[in-house]
C-alpha cells in the first residue's frame, strides 16, 4: 500500500469524508491518474475534503499524469463518473 493511500485512509472525517475511503481502498500501488482524478473530482464537487487534502490529491494527480505520459484532456475522456449528473 502506498504511503499516500495509508495517510488518506486514516485521515479524520474533518479532513476527508469517509465516503471516499472505499475508492481509496481500491487504489492500485501506485494509484493511476484516473483513480486519483475520481477521488479528486468527487472531493471538489461535493465538498468532501478540506483544502490540504485537495492540494495533496492535485499534486499526486499531476505526478501520475507525468508518469503515465498523458494529459488531463486525454484522461477526462475516460472519466465515466463525470457523465452521470
């Protein structure tokens, strides 16, 4: 399990809503950019995380994009949760 995953799974509900923890439990090691984007999107659009967690997730997302040699625009096409209002 990755350190970030461990940290987020043990974060208090005041920092990260418990509803995100099942998604985090399914992260690979390291997580894929798509996995990080799903948690990041849901945290931002539903106010499920505080600012510090959002900053950490954004940093992880940027790192995963770079490592996977892809872009946000390419990845968003696969973000199926965005098509469900």
